């Protein structure tokens, strides 16, 4: 299981996400106070539909839910899918630590 916390400091929301591989799909569950993100709070993502930056299952669902274009949740969901599908190494993620965007 992959656990991710997304701190959306600009909008003031903290989202807790869990990803789990189930056969050829990754189930993404999101605990969120954001009404838009709640629309995608349970995704069953086909493993092979996470590669393209724009045309993929997660971004399609985010677009339909009218999630803000700057929201970090879809990106985090894609990371969870790739980690669970072993397209990104779990040990590399643990070694690398958190990702961030820093405004200066």
C-alpha cells in the first residue's frame, strides 16, 4: 500500500491518499475536505492508463470533476499508481523523500 499526504497550502487543504494494487488496477482512495476532489475520492485506475501526462485515466477523471488545473492531487494519484504498479521503485521513493514546489 502507498500512503501519500498532499499539502495544498495555497487552497488550505490537506488530502490523505492511499493507493493499493488490485490485479491490473490501482485503487486510489482520498480523504479530502475539498468538494471537487471528493468527486474523484475513489478511483479504480487501470495500470496501463497512467503514462501520458495529459491523456490518462486520472487526468480524465480530474477534468470531468472540474478540479483546478493547479491541484496537486491528480499528480499524487499518478505517483501512487506508478509506485503500486512498480513503474517507480518504492525504495527510491523512500530514499528520495517528499516532493515539493517552492515559491520564491
